[in-house]
C-alpha cells in the first residue's frame, strides 16, 4: 500500500473515533446499577427559536415546560414523577415535555444546555422566560410560573378542589356512645372510662385509652387510678390496674384484641374458648406503648400505621399527615409508605429538602380532615380523620361513605408544606390533648 493510502486510512480512523466520542455522554452510566456517575455535560450549541421542534406540536396559546435529561441519571429519575403530575394536573393549561438527550444526542445542543436535568420555561408565544439546572420540585416549578405571571394553580381550567365543610348528615348518636379519641361507636364490652375533674371520658377500648395517655401533657403519676375497664363477661366496671387481660391477635387484620376481666378465673375460662395470653396491666401497658408515632409520639398499632424511613431509620406514624411531619421533626428526607383509605392501594411519597420529590401513584392526594372552631376558623379534626388516596375519585367515595367527615382535598405537596412550616414548639405540642379542636 502506498503512503497516500495509509494516510487516508489513518484519517478515516481518526474521524470515526471523534464521532464515537461526540455521541457518547461525558459521564458513563453503570450498566449494573443504571446510576449515572455524575451530571452529563452537553456540548453548547445555538438556542432554538420557539418550541415547534419538540415533537412537532404547536404550542400557540399555552405555556410550556421542557425538561431535558436522561432516564438513567438520578436527579432526572426524581424529576420524572413530578413531570407526570404536572402533565396530568394541568392538561390543557400547560404543555410538559421530556427530552432524553442521551437517547437523542442531537437535542442537547439545540437547547444550549450544559447539565442535566435542565428545565426551560417558555411562555405562550414560545419565548424562553427562565431555565434551571438540576432537580426542581413541583412547588418550586409552580412558584416560578406564578412569578413569571402564569398562575397555573388559579387557572380556570382546573377543577375546583373537592371539599365538604358541613357534614352530610347530623351525628345523632348519644354523646356517651362516641369514643372521645377516635369518634367511633363504643362497644359496651370494651368500654374504658377515665374520671377527670371535668367529668368522665368514655373510650371505645383500652387501646384508645393508651393513645389518650400518650397524648397527655399533664403529670401522669397516679393517672391510671382514674381508669376503669369493662369486665368482658359480666359487663361491670373494673379498676384497670386490678383487671387481668386476655391479649390475642385478630386473624384477619393482625391487630391486637384485648379483653378485660375482673379476675384470673374468668380470664382463663375465656382463654380456653378462644385463645391468647393472660397478662396484667403493666405488661399490657408495655405492649400498647411500644410503637409510637415518629412525629407526635402517640401510641399506635403497627398494623394501622404508615411506615416511614427517615435518615436510614424505620419508624411509624399514627396518620398519613403525621408521617409527613417526620420530615419536619427530624430534618431528614423521608420515604412514606401508606395505604389508600378506601381501596388499600399502596402510596409512596419521597421527599427531598422538605418538598415532595416523587409520588406513586402520581395522582395521589390527601384528605385534610377539619372541624370548625368556636371562633369560626378551621383546624385539624385529628389524626383519625386524615388520609391519603390514590386518586381524587377514591377520596370522594370515601367521604361519601363517611357522612360525618368534614374537610378538604389538598395535594400531598401542600400537606408536607404545612408540616414543614411548623416551629419546634408547635411540633412539640402536635396531637397533644388540649391542643387539637375541643370535642
């Protein structure tokens, strides 16, 4: 081969290497973990005029958010559910597009981006108004649109938030048949009573007593002497400290079943016909107070609780809103695992820097149970009246099935924001007796 031919071959090889390097992202993705080693840098190029190039769709009349990223970089993955929420909630009001610049390497230079993810805000005429590099929370995105003069939250195209501020029917139950803590019906066989200076407090079960006990701010020394339980067999009141208890588990729910008896003979007779262990008051107290809410410190059964991961540690919470409060109390990012109160469907919330980073499913919403105070303002109706739902329709069905419930639908982002606004003093008082709305 002559010298000219060799030079030509070398030149072709050099060009091929340059092309491969140009097409390859600057930061490799670990093929085993799928995690990017760092933010991908994009070669700079000219800025596109308007947005007609994105999927060839017209953008006239609507603002647009374009997120440029990749499906394997960590902050881009965190953005994905936020983009889906925005696309779903503001359909017809806002156009949301995602461009994977690793799969479509020609797109990055068109938008003159340097890092991923990058979010670009365009007004309804297609003019760029703002851009941001890195993770951008849903609340921050909406706040930025509002700052730019586009109030998506107040758009006429959005359906009004669901609320019910007056009970669907009057609660005509006798007051002495309603549990002071959970507002449930009182079973005469498990009635638990606390004698106070203001009269007797009637509870549906020893469990609700221990919830109440864990919420007390007063001196608890000698408090147990005020408590009586109901003998399961005879139906007569018995001092709680003197009673013996058959402690069993419900086969379907896994929740504890506690039956009180005046003496050991009656407890043994019940144990023979049913099952369970015979225990005294102190052991029952230890069992009931073992699991506490990671936000307000209330006693809670694990079977009823939302699960929370904060700072690598696992804890529980007495309600969905208190689960979000763990972020405020600990200052950590959290991961909440909760169930739809209607269907039992799993809902997962992850936070980052005090804001919702991801939500599964993206359509999940929160019910903020509220009651009206004597002064006309509204406040929390308590932990038993809160919940998450996989979609708004589930929430509305649940409210329909619970005619005494009052409150409103809010986003889970708003529910978290409400908790993050609390001061340390407010967190310390959260869910304590006397701090919630009086019954």
